[in-house]
C-alpha cells in the first residue's frame, strides 16, 4: 500500500488566477493630471516671483555708470507716484573684500532732500552700506568667495527719496570709492520708481 498525502482529485499547486488588466485610460488621466498640476504650480510661482520682483523694484527712471572716486551725477523727472529708490548695481571682482565708501546728496531745484554717507562691506551677504539706513534690500545678490578674494554681483537699495510733485527735477550727485584691489565690471547708480 502506497501512501499519497494529497487526494488524487486535488492539484499539488495551482497558480492564482491572473489579475484583471489595469485600466490604462484611468492611469493615464491620473498621471497627466498630476503632471499638469505640478506644471501649473511651477508656472504660477515663477510668474508671481517675476511680478512681485518687478513691482518691488519698479522701473528705472535714470541711471549712470559710476567711475570709482570721480564725481557722478544722475538727474530725473519725478513721476509723482511716491518715493523713489536709489540703487547701486554692481558686478565686481575683489582680492580681499569689497568695501564701498562715499557721499551722495539729493536736491530738487535749490532744496536739499538729503545727504547720505556710504561706508559698508558688500563682500558677502546683502547689506546696506549707507550709514544710518537700518534695512537692506537686494535683488539677484550673488557673492562668490575664491580664497581671500571673490566676486559680487547684484543690486542693493541705498536709500529712498521722498515723494516730490510730478515733474520735479531731482538730482543725485556725489562720489563712490572702491579699494584699489576691486575691479568693477559694472558699477551703476540707478534711480527707480
């Protein structure tokens, strides 16, 4: 007598029935829907950053290249929309740091609107080099270190000019100096509304 552990009517092992085919239409809709939401989010964020940056910085009313140590002057006609900002747009290479010094004065006709002393280190993070200006605001600020030297580029707001009546001619003039080991690729005084 032989001993058979399984009854003869039962298979020793039967594979499970095949899974029903996935509905590819539903999967595609979900994948493309998720990708669409991600793309819309990315585009929305990019547009918001662009519009907010444009609104915060405004448009240029006047600008002039700055020759370090030489007198510079820029005049503009106030559009009467509110305060205008005076910005320093820089792209420099430096051997031991990037310090800015100088004085700027602002006049509207014969009236003095302010005098500003500049003395600040711009070799690293964004700072406002104007003495007495507590806040700093920079756009596209980039500081790269290479040993003791490096490169700095971007735009920093120096100060604001109080709102003037529409059509008033305003002049910003003075000097901005850099150390001898700083090579300016771009140094521009820019007035923006």
